[in-house]
C-alpha cells in the first residue's frame, strides 16, 4: 500500500482535541476562536507504505535464481490479457519482455522501480489465477521490494516527479483491483496517483513522453475524486489544457467528457459544503446556491451539446437485438441489448451515460425550485425542454433518467464482453468504471439486473466478478 500524504496535516492542538482542523494558515480558525495555542497545520509529508500482513506475511528477500524465460513469457502473456492495449503498463511490459528481464535483474535494479511493480503484477496475478502458491509468494516478495523503492523515491523531491513513480503506482492500483489484498487498498493507490499528479510541474515545457502517461491515469484520478467527493486537480484549466493538447482528434471527444466529470468533482465538493451548512441550521447562502445551480445547468448543456454532435455522426449508430440465453427472473426491465459498429463506440456510449448519471445525481440533491430543464420519458439530454415542473415530479424524472442511463449501460455490457473475448485483452478502463457505477446503482446482485450481470461475468469473464466488487468496496 502506498500512502502518499499529499496534503498538509492538521495542527497538533486540533489532533489532541480530536476535532477536524480547518488547516487555515498561519493558525487554524477553530483554535483562534477557542483561544487555544496553535502551531499551525503541518506541511506535506510522505509516509512509508505498509504491506497487509494477512496476505503478505512472506519472506521479503526475493529468490536469487533468475526466472526461466518461458515462465516469464507465460506470466506476461496472461497479464496482458487484462491490461488495456496501448496503455503505459502494456507498453512497458512488452518492452521488458522484448529485452528478457529476469526476476533477479528486476529485483536488484535501482533504476527501474516500475520493473518490480510489473513483475510482481505478472507473478501474483498468474499465481493466483492458476493456484500456484510458490509463484504468488515470489510475486508478493517482489511487491515488497517495489513498495520500498517507491517510498524511498517519494522522500526525494527530484525522484517523486519522475514518470517511473506514476507508472509504478498505476501498476499497483490495477494489480490491487485484479487481486484485492484488502478492502479499499486499490482505492488508496488511485488517490496516490492523484497526489503524484499534484506534484508535477506543468508550468514549464513537458517532456514528450509524459502527456501520454497523464492521459492514461486520468480515469484513476477522476474516478477516485468522485468517489470521495473531493475536487480533482484535473479540473484545473492548466491541466485541461495539457491533456487536450496531448489528444488526437478522436481522443479529444473523450477528453470533453473527462473535463465535464472533473468539473463534477468540484461541484460535488461545493454541494457537500452547502448541505453541511444547512444541516447545521446555518442560513442558506442564496448567492452560492444560485451560482452552484447555474454551474450544474451549464454542465448539463455541455453534455447535451456533446451528445448532439455524437449522434450526428452516423458511425456512432447502434441497434437493439433480442436477448439470448436465460434470464434470472421475469422482472428484468429490458428484453433487448445493444449492438455497436465497434468497441470504441460502445465505450463512448457507456462513458456518456456515466457522465449523465453523475450530473443527474447533482440535480437530485440540489433544491431546484424552478428547474430550467426537465426530462421526458426519453432520457437523452437533447430531449430536455423548458418546464415549470414541481420539485417532486422533477425529482421523479431525474430518478427515472438515472435509471434509464444505468439500463443503457447494462444493455451495452454483453457486446463489450464479446469484444473482450474476441480481442483477448481489455480495450479500455472506462468499461470497468461503467460496470462499477452500474453495480452500485442496481444494488449489486440483490436486483434482477445485478443477478443477470453476475451470471454474465461468471460465464464470459470471471475476473470481472472480482474486479467490480473491488472497485466499489
């Protein structure tokens, strides 16, 4: 587990009093109002990570014998089936395989901390899936070496800005998702990626290899920020500019949705602050409330414009076909599934619905007395029309719209699973994000949709049966 303390810590007085410090400088407001002596919040500090003992109570010195080349290739090939084609992990792994890096060489190397992370990923995942305990143990021993090197690098201001660290923590986050060693550990790695992005200097010219890495970790930063309701650094204009300038024309369409979701992280945090004030019976700040409502509506309009442009391209069309195979019960809310021209269109369709779900969640929890948009029975955003609907039936429409967006993702999943099976690798982490979002909204396998999804996972991609619950844990 990598614990990256990328923020300041509260003052010692607040910690002794066991209250949350507001971290105001030079001294916190709570201490000032209470007349307490305050030494101010502490500066950024990096803490060494720990290894979960229950799963890693193993000998920490990796064996010195080199790994047989054929064995190494087996582990790597198996691992590559569950990585995204073209992402930094996949590229680095293929590069390692091409030069024949052995386990011993990767262990003693001090220049390639990502090698240890990737090697441990390949060995742990292969050993776990094939119940080869000796391979799994060797992988966890290497995992310990990788953690030590990562935490050592985090203590060096020069090293912690290097792309090796981002790649290493990205690798550990994916590994913890595939082979969870404890509740929420993969999530802590995701937050570590966000903190490492905060330490990057993007005010000066960026090396050519870094923008591609930033594009491949943005989903971890934004997904985890939405989950904990904290503003993501990727909502900043300078980060949006860097990411957009690094995109191809096709990638820029996807980046627009990332930008909207990054803005959602900011609005969720502001909404939570307003709701906290109202729960404390503090007078409602009408100006802040109105401004927040307007920002949510602006995001809604941006998403509406995006969908209209996307629909205008006939290559993005899709069709409905009857479901095949048994259904869990007679309460399934749909009888057809979607078929797309290719997997990239399915991914964009699911990503759009993820974005829609989060915006509707904001609308549901804000007090819109006179909403400027309402949803008809069809849930696409270009069907919004001006309305003077009451709050109650507006909320019902938002709930219905969310429900329909979730079902649209469900109806896209069979096609996605078929494409993964044909391609032999995962095409995009967005699909995992969509699955995790749906799993929460349908209450897991307690619903008809959830039971149907669980049966699909077991039949076509059993690893997903672990990944999805791990992502929402």
